[in-house]
């Protein structure tokens, strides 16, 4: 194996980078919802991380429901059926967040749009605490994973890409798929806001709510749709994370929220491109920080954020207050 | 000093630790009623049938109010709930057998959170006669000063940082700790790795430990032990955040270094995550052995795929199936009780709660017998020093330094297909004298004196 100057061989370098991109992909899907909601609604939703947590817990329940009813993957056909069931479980987990987030927006968030930001922060923080307790009531206080398949976790049962044979290092196939899903989500959001009528309406509402209303756009519907969309992507990322056998915990939303803030500050509040670049940067910097100097694990993403704030306060793709 | 010999499964089954067993306790044990001695009814435990029970007029009528602070929520509840279940089982058994000198125990359980001092103070204000907990190592360090100031006996269920009674609080009165301290399990981990691989075969080792007092303490002692007994050097040390959601990069680093030994004191969800992500990246193939003092604490969460490979786990001062049921039924009976009551595999933290309650109850029972009345806190504290007692884990002695000494368990983590649960096989138990210094000595200095 070729040695890099840092005395890390290419296989290790690839795995460290993939670890970072995987984490970045998950972070992007959370942060994109957060940044869209802020860009359109002007609300910094502190409860957003809990949508991610709920998505993870829902996946554990729905996937377990399927796992105990479907034959374990032993051949290409059973593997395909099993994989399809897990994909359905992920999509269902995320889809359940649509009505939940939509209802929260319509009943709790909408009445305070015109209040000072402090009220919004307090209210969404209260929501965060309520959702954490709701998770505890439904799923308990202990970490939860989906049921195992013949003793293997879901992601191990779906380990279909022969990474070692192809690339010379071992890596989870589910993580590779997750990375591609992250990239796909990024491209979808760009297309959606750029090319679709609904996306343009949302952008128009973000830029000038009154003008949008004047041409017949229902800002209430737009806001509900955007909030539900944010909930969907947060839940989607939580579900995908859970497929990788990462235990779902009632507290997982807190860390995700903090890192999502780091991502959107780096990328620029309201910027989808910025969220994507920021998330990948945070993930890769985090991963390489551990590889090179493990004590810097927690500090590295924040150091990157401070650096960006000093050099480019508006973020890498600054689009504060609108979707870009 | 030379290391004392290790007890093995073929060795002593009654697992005597240090200290002296009292006459009646010994007679009871010899008579095969160890379980009754351990749990039940302290009157029956400490008094023979022909001995008079203390005059009830000298003992209050009301129940003993006891408080337990433990983690009932959050990631640490993996440990905290076990301690709660164990404490409640001990209380249940003691009350069923007539209580402590006729007084039943009422146990009030509160969430530990990060309110160790506030919880303890509230217990004291509420008139609790004894307090148990906490689980947190950092919390225990914070708490002990307050316990000494307020003077109501506290027996920590966990909070096992070694320096606690060696450096932070070297002359305690009211603060005690039941569970084995870190030196016992970290040293056991190093000794296990050496026994399995051979000292000459260990050139490198790596660490992945949680980033707080416990993880740092465990690493320091493991490193001191393995470097004292081999020429190995540390090639990686990672401290993932407690309750992290991703260990993959630490795993990648370990896989890259291919150490002979990986030591990890990760517990709860962190242990599950580490082993699961380790399986993904071939960590078990990249290392010759993985030793983890508290891996079995996640027994209720593992799937069989998580623990494939040469993985060895400690189980502190209790493993439910050692000695095996043919020779020592109390452990299996406790397993059955935990399964029935909470549908859980009782881990060492179950014993943390169980033993703390039993320690206090058996000491007070004997004291009432001696004094002819209910003792004061100072008298209870004095009686706890040197107090020996049985639990289903065997025999324990609360030493003069207020650290309880029990055997240390370590064995191969594997899956039992018949029971469909993780178990520990090839168990080795170590006399506490083998893996912890005499009271008054500093652990790391003591290890560095080994030849």
C-alpha cells in the first residue's frame, strides 16, 4: 500500500474520509431541514434534532416489525426482499414525521411568527423537551436498536458490496449507500427549489412573504409544507443512521442539533449548497481530527466554525434568511 | 511484590476475599445456607436460632427510610436501572424475611442526573437513615465531601474511580463504596490479555475509553499494568465522547495499527456501538484480543453478531453463573428473579445495588444485636469498617479504607445459543489482593512495584 506523508496508508485514508463523508451526509440531511425552515419561516427550530431522534426510533420499531416477519437474506432474491423491506421502513419512518411536523407548525409555531425571536427559541426549546419525554414514554430510556437478523444487525445482513475485494479495505455497504443517498438528497433539493413550481413558490415566499401573498400564495400552507419537509428529512436521516446499528437514544437529537448549527453557520444560514459543503467539511474534519489527534474529536468541528466565522462571517455560501 | 496466584474455575468456589468471616457467618456458610445469609433476613443471618432477638422496644417501629440515587434515564440508565433493580430485589428479600431488626426498608429512588449533592441533601432533609448511589464516577467524587459533612452513611453503588479513597478522601467516616474499584478490573484486563497471549507476544496495545474520569482512570491503570508486565507500547488511544453516536474513526485507527491488545472501558450503548462498528471494519481480526472490564454490562443489548471474535469481558464482583449453578445456586436464583421481575440479565451493576443494600443491612443487624438498640450514624459507620457479608456474588469485606473488597471476574464473552443470551465462559476470578493494593497504598505505585 502506498504511504502518505502522514504515515497513513491509502486504505486507511479512504476509510477515514468515508467515515467523515458518511457522518457529513447524515448531518446534511438534518441541517438541510433546519436551514430551509429558517430560510423560509425565519424560525430557528431547536426541536429539529428531535425529529431526527424520532425518525431513528421509528426505524427501530418498523424495521423490527419487518425483520421478525421476513426471511433472513441468504440468496440474492431474499436479500433483495429484505433490502426492500428496510427501504420501506426508512421511508415510512420519515413519512410519519410529515404529519407530526406539519401539525406542530400549524398548532404551535404559527401563532408566534410575529413574536420576538426569544419567544420562538423558548417555544421550540419547550417542544424539544416535550419531544424528548415523548420518546422516553414510548421507547423507554435505554438505547434501542432494530431486532437482529440471525444474530446480525440489519446493516451487516445487507453487506453486499465486496469492499475488501474491490478496494482492499473493509467498509459497510449500508454506509456507502447512505453517502449516495445524501448526495441524492442534495441534488433533489437543488432541483426542487430551482426547477419545480412548488420550490419556486417556497423561495418566493422566503424572499418576500407579503409579495407572495399578494399574488395568491397561501403563506400558511407554504410554511406548513416547509416545516413538514424539514421534519421529513430529519426523520429520514435518523432512520438511515439507525439502519447502521447506531443505537437510538432519547438524547441523540441534542448532539445532532448542535452539529447542525455548526454546519449551517459554516455553510450560511438558508443555503442548501452551504449546508452540503458545511456538513461534508464538518464530517471529514471530525474524522481526520480523530485519526491524527484523538483528543481533538469534540473541538475540531467548532474550531472549523470559528475559523469560517472569522474569515467569512456570512458563511461559505451566505444566503441569510432565504433559500439558495 | 510478586503477584499472588489467580483463582480459577477449578479453584475455590466459595470465593472468599480478604478479611475474616464472623463465627456465625462462617457456621452458616459452612452449613450451606449462604443464600439465606446473604439476603434474607438479617436477623436470621446474624443470630442463631437459640440467640435472643434484641428487645423491640429499643428499635423504632417505623420502617427504615432509605434513598437511592441512580441513573433511571438517559444512556447511563443501562447501568443505573440495573443498580435500582438489584437494590429493590435486596430490599424485597430483606423485608420478606422480617426486615432489619424487625424494621422493613422503604427505598426511595431518584434520578441521579448531575445533582448528586442535591439528591443526597434532600435525602438527609427527608430523614433518610441511609443513602445509596451514585453510579457516576465524577458524581461520586463530588459527593463524598458532602457525605462527610452531613454525616448520614452513604454506600456508593458504583462511582469506581480508584483515586477516590486513595487520594481524594483518605480518611473517610461516612462515605463507603461497594463495587470493585477500577484498579481491580483494569488490572484484571491486563492480566487476562497476558495470560491469553503470553507476555512475550504482546508488543503493542491500543485504548478506546470514554472521555471522562472513569475512562481516564481505567486507561491509566491498564497501561501501568501491561507496561509493567510486558514490553508493549501503546499505539493508539482514543477517548470518544460519552454516549457518542459514532465510533467508526476510532475503530479505523485501531484497525490500522493492528495492536495485539485492545483495551476498552466503554460501557452501555458505547460498548454495543464499538463492537458493532468493530465488526463492520474487521477490528476483531486486526487485534489478537479485546479486553473490556464492563462489556458484559451491555449483555441485555448485544446480538450474537456483535460479540464474534476473541473478546474478553470483566464482570466486576458478580457474574450470575459463576460459580456454576451446580456448586452455587444463589447466582442463578438471582438471575431467575431478575428475569421474572424485570426480564433482564442481572449484570455486575445489578449487584452494585444489591450489595450496597445488603452491606448496610447486615452491618446494622449485627450492631442492633450488640448494642441492644438502634445505632447512631457514627456507630453504623464504625461497624461498616471491616464488615464481612455474603451476597450471591460470594463474600465481601468493607475494608478500613471504605472500599469493599470482592473477587474480580473476567472471562471470554460468547453467545449461548440455548439461552439466546451473551454469557461469559472460561471465567477466571482474582482475589482482590491480586488486583488491588492494600488500603493506604496508591494503585499505580503499587502496580509499578510488581516484579
